[in-house]
């Protein structure tokens, strides 16, 4: 068993995991990180969560968003961006 750390990035703040979790391999650690992100993102205010998965030596294995969340670069931050995101243009008619 190896120790993996799950650091949570949310709203510009990073909460660093100091304890970690013992798992069998890197694949299980990444899957666990995805579950952590999904659980946090169940709250409406936390869809932009990012979970960084590191091994005990500090090597970054993955940066994960919730499976139902939009990538951070697609999240609208203003009324204009919300309106723009809702527009659809049928380019085949131009």
C-alpha cells in the first residue's frame, strides 16, 4: 500500500492534504480523487473544484474536476458570458 495525497483547489484557495490515504496503486488513487471531486461538486457552489492527486514523494499524478462539472475555462463569470454561452448560431444557414 502507498500513501496518496488529495489537495483540493476551490475558489482560489488550496487545502493541502497532510494525512493522505493508503491505496494499492496510482490507478486507484486517481479514481479516488475523481470520487472526492464528485462528492464536493454535489453542492452547487462547488462545481469548479479541482483535486490534485500526488504520491507520497510529491509527484503529481492527476488534476481532476468533477465528472459533471464544466471545465474551469468554460465557466461563465459574468452576465455577458452567461448570455453568450446560451446563444446558439446555426452556421449552416449563413
